[in-house]
């Protein structure tokens, strides 16, 4: 894309360059405010000082990141402990919860 990089200062008629941080395991972070042109022709805006754009396509609020990329799974050690004891790890004391 020729001419896409604009590095002029704010007062000389050109827009200043925006800082973009790409995290392979997370969202694309863009210094705001931003306007995002979507594929369906809509434009969405954010006035925040830093904007997280979804890169995994799992976000329910696309194009904004809602941390859906953070799929959490139990470490294998915890899953094994739960299977062997039939309880959650750390709750093997045998004490029953108070009934009220």
C-alpha cells in the first residue's frame, strides 16, 4: 500500500503515525482514538487512548477484543488429581460445607 505511512506532525496537515502492537497470543493494540472500517461497509469508532482489536475472530463484540482468545483449560496435573480423588484440588480436607 503506497503512501500508507504518514509520520508528519499534527500541525503540518498530515496525521501523526499511530503505534500498533501485535501480540501473537492476543489482540492488536492500537493507540487511539481510532476509526475501523469493517468489511460490510460500516465504520466504528473508539475514543479510548488504547484500543484492542480482535485478531482471533472469537470476540462477540468484534472488531473490539473481549478477551475470548484467553481460553482457559486446567493444567493436566489438576485434571488428574480431580479424577483420582473425585474432588476439586485443594478441597480434600473432608470438611463438609455449612448448611446454614
